[in-house]
């Protein structure tokens, strides 16, 4: 094989087709430049793309491409060229475009270290022929705002540039291999989706006019419909008139904020020529109902649901429909007009260093991002989350909306990030809380026992009781009559929670007995409507979210819709929410039982944020000051930024049924079938996403207790665990996972 002038240096081979390194590098450069346009880095992204694969201009790589087993590092060469031109962001992006952005490390690192400084010293094969084929790119100017920023701004920019590069690289490689651009997302425009939304809005307004003349409607129902339409009208007007920026949408539960926020987003995106709408939801337990709402209005093909339970995520490639194939590909880089995702997916991607997770980031630029239930942003990473939102708003053309019924007081935190102006989209929000008051909160103080609470629940036909521990929820449930009683906790797998919620909604609608004991999982947006709610003392945000499950549809007077808050005697303060309880007490001291108003919420969050460490993971500290001698520790941050506590074990439940068994949804595999596939040695992303519907997360001590009883079957060298579900001893479809210890059944906390 000759490597003289005129030799064809190849980047890829597919069958009889060949793609040269020059063709690939320039193609990636052009695509990356388009991706970086929204944040003013077109030239920088082009520069990065040109250099990213010049390490393939080596004899060693060409031999490997033609069948050699030799391992070849082809990403360090381009990084060295970027370093020689004093372009740190491009060097980081190129260096990480296969294995992930490395820690910077320290100048003393040896060439064997996988850090930026180590890779900088690494010897690479001769790649000089690249200069004979590709014009040496000039060093582009950085955006002006980058030079004025701090290390957080720099690290964020590097990830966004990295995103442009890796997505362009993936797409161009895929295009060559498949001989055509990949099908992704939808071809519709934001304007056409806005028109669909406006048609639905007109229907709501028309229904409002009809309701005013409908004598069968109560005054409370008419007021609720009227106010929901006023909120919608305000959001539509704001969508047309406001500039890009940071906003709040503060609307009481049941006030129509989900559709109103979508209306604002599509109107605003159309008006400002923005690329997409991204809806960020805190929990997978409520994502389905939001997706259902949006797809009914906009069409299934125009809404991408990106979470582990999405149907396209659980199928092998060959089993997907064309739409599911489009959605699966679009989930890789969020190439869709409307994306509904989780806070975990959104924020963990923003702080990741991995190509697969970061490739979507550039598509957040020039988007409208709605943070639903904004009060649930995790306090232990709140400072980092706020910094990320501020960065997107200030430098990447994003309009962000913090949407909730219990708006946290975040202005001080945004002020620290230079984001000083948060505006409310619904100027009548204060009045709404009084007008739409649908419940009356009563503090009944300390109750003597769970037996006392059981008697209270038995005396009601339909009632919801929310307690702080799974143990108390299960114990209380066991004391209730079997018919019409339910227990909703995270000890139930997702499939059984879905089944129970469907039954609960139907019984509430039919007026049948329905007594539900739950933990806080029911509070964040779950659409149920009870005449009476009991809530154990918790944070004020939890109490008000619980109140949102009472008289949700406004069919009863507020005085006839009680929410009773109580404390269980002899349980002590639940350690995990001790500070939340203190902050709630401060708000209660100031406002008494009049807690359902924005000022009480503001007082609560102000006290809470003063008490909490808002950077428990030290993410912001690591970015600004480094870690273990390494500045810009990208890999360490990626590994440690976890919104959900990962000190748990996943246990799979081999149910003999699926949600589809009890609903009109498409047939789904059962837990038993999926567990058998795991036993047979299958390891695939679709399988584990499907198994997520039959999984329960347990903490270390609980896991060890289950293991000690012989309740767990290890699979594949103990990496995976399947519950041995013998006659419901360890798992009950009504109460979830239990353990047996010391000869008797003990319920897990």
C-alpha cells in the first residue's frame, strides 16, 4: 500500500463505497457550523469540524480501515492542531468526540494520563498529509460574551461546541453508511403547530361562552372555566409580545397551566422564529398524561416523548414502525418540533461529557424551554441547575419558563448568575389564587396513631391520604376495607401504578368508594380529584400540591372541600424533610392556615433555600476551583451529577400481565416475558427500557434484607436481580414490594 502524494485517504468504507477523510471532515464542518449558528459560533464549529478527524491521515489508521486489528488514536491529532492555534474549546471538543470530554488534569500529567494535559503530550502517528488536502483553517474569533464569562460559561460553551461536533459527526457518518439522510422527527413547521394549538384555544374559548349560558353548570365551575380562559388569553398575548428571556407562569393547580404554557411556547416560538419547544417534567409518573394532551392537539408524529418508558425505546430496530423509527432517531439529538422529557434527562445531559448524551445539547439553543412543576428542581443541585438555565437564556437564545402552582423564590439565585429580570406571564396570578380557591386547609395538629387515621378514612366514601413513608402508607392501607382501597408508593412498579391510577379515576368518576393512601409521588401533576384530602406534615410545596388533588375540577365550594394537615404522634421528624418542615412552620407562623397564596410560598422557599446547601455535589465548586488538582474536570462532573440518588439497586418484577392487559393501549410484553429474555442472556437498551415498567428501586439495606430472605434471583454474574415472586409473598400488586425477615413479613420504609 503506497502513501505517496495522490493516495486516497479514507474515513469510511461501506461495501464498495468509499468516503475520503477530506469529504468527511468538510461535511462535518459544514453541518456543525449550521448547528452552532444560533449561538454565534458558526466559524468556530466549522474550524472544529475540519480538524476533528485529521488523525485519519496516517498509515496506521488506513491499515486499520482495511482490516488491521491495530488500535489507532485518531482524535488527538486534531486536538494538537487546535492547541497550537490557542483554541482550547475546539481542542477539548475534538479530543473527546469519541470517548468523552476529558478532565483537563494538570501540567504535570504524563502522556499516559487520559487527561487533556496528558493527551497533549501523547505521541501520535504522522498525520502531515492532511495539509496537502485540506486548507489550514484560520483561527475564528470567539463570541464576545465568552471572554466576559467565568469558568462555568467556558465549560458550558465547550459542551455546546462538542454537541455540534459529535451530532454532525454521527449524522454525516450515518448518512454515508445508509446512502441517505436519516429520517428524524417531523417535517412540520412551528407555524403549523401553532395553528393547531390556536384551533384548540378557540374551542376552549367557545366552550367558555357556552358554559356561561349553561344552567346546569355551578357558579364555581363557570368561574373556573372563565379564569382558565383568561390565563390562556394572557399566555397567547405574551407569546406574541414579549422578548426572549426568563419568565414564570404561576397558576393554581387546575388553572389550565399545561395547555396555557404550550400556547405561549408555540406562539412565542413562531413569533421569534425559534426552532422547537422543550417541555421538562420532573417525574416519569406524569409524563404520559402530558404527552397524551399534546399529541391529541398536535399529532403523535410531532411530539417526541424522551424517557425510558417511551414505546419506541422498548422495541428492537426491526420491530419499530416508521414513526417509531423516526422517534427513536430523533431522541438521540432532539430533532423534533416538540420534545417532552424529564428533568433528569435534561440536566444530566447538560452536565455530561459523553457524546451520546451531549449530541442533543445544541438543539436546546433557540428553543422555548418550559420547566413544569419548577418547585421540584432538586435543592442539592439547585445552584448548578439555575446556572445552566441562566446560561441558556443569556447566551444561547433560549426563552425559559418556570411553570408551577407553587413558584419557588429563585430571583436571588438568578441574580448571582447575572439574570436579573424574571417576569410573570400571567399578571393576574395573585388574584387567581383567591378567585380559584377550591379548598380550605385545616391544621388538625397531632393525631395519636395510624389507627386513628384509619378510622377517619373508613368514615369517608372517597378520600386521599398522603403520608411521608412507604411503611406508613402500606400499614394504613392494610387497615382499610379491601374494596375500593389503594396504596400508591414507589414500592409498586410503574405498571401497577398505572393500572391502579386508571381504576382510581374511574371509581372517582362513578362515585364508587375510593380510599387511597399514597406517598408524595401522587402530588406532582397526577390528575385525580378527591372531595377530601389528608396530608401528613411536610414542606409547604408538598402540602399545596396535595391540595391540588382536592376539588381539582372546581365542582364544589371551597368550604366543602377540606384539606386536613396533621402530624403523626411518636414518629418524630422525618429526617429527609426536617428542613422542609421547619420552613413550613415558619410560613405557618406568619400566615396561619392561609397557606394557599403566593406570599406564603415565597416565605417558605426563602427560608428553605437559606437552610439548604444548594451545591451538595460541589459541581459549581469543581467548575470554578477544579478538583484534585484538575481544572475543568468534565469527566468527574459527568460521573457525579446525578439528580436522583443512585445508591439503590434495581429489582425486576416478573408480572404475568402488562398495562395493555387492562387498557386499550397497544399490547405490551409482560414482566415475566421480559425477565425470561434477561435470563436467556439478552442485553439491549430496548429490553432494559421495557423492564423499567416492571422495576422497583431499593436502598442498600433493603436490598440486603431481600437478598438474605432468598427473594432475589441473580442474573448474569449478579449484575441484575429478578424477584422470586412466590404466591405474592415478596410482591403484591396492591401494595408493592415487601420483605420477609426473622420469620415474619416486615414492610420496607
